[in-house]
């Protein structure tokens, strides 16, 4: 499966996109997060490999697990991350976007982290195999 080889790079790019500078010591936590999510997906879908359609679920949840690890061990400075503005409401046909500027950085991080960790949970059903 070709898509598996670039998971680590995808995760690193996503982490860097929020302003976290990856250091050498992060490699272990990144690989642990990727493995944790990989096993979670395999267990939820009852498959031996992560289905290709769940690649971005794997990436996003791995980023969430990495950030969660970092915050729990006290090695992540939330204030240094870039969350800019979080959309509160998006209307498609009328192209209306409103932002929630009242949230603190900590609240934005919490919302972002929760979104990453639970991202794509509903997609597991599509790939689930029954086990007898």
C-alpha cells in the first residue's frame, strides 16, 4: 500500500501547519501516535491494514494524538500555535462565513484537538468487516 509510506510526512506537515516546530525528540511521539491510531482503525474496521479511504482520518487523528501527548507531558506551548480564527458558522449557498473571535487560545486549542482526535469516526462504518 503506497499511501502508507507518506503518513509520517503528512502528519509532520500538518503539525508544522499550526506553527509547532518539530524537533528530533518528537519523532518517537509522532511514530507512537501513528501506531496508536493505526491500531484503533484496524480494530474498529476489523481489517489487517488501514483502508486507503481512511488515510486522512489516520493523519488527522495521529496529529491529534501527538498534540495530546505533548500537552500532557508539558512540552507544548499552546500560545505559540497559530489558530488564527475559528469559523463559527459557514453557509454554503449564500457564502456567509462568520468567525468566533471570543474564544481564548486555550479554548481554540481544546476545540481543535477534540476535532482532530474524533475526526472521521463515522467513516469507520463504511470499511467495517464483520468478524465471527
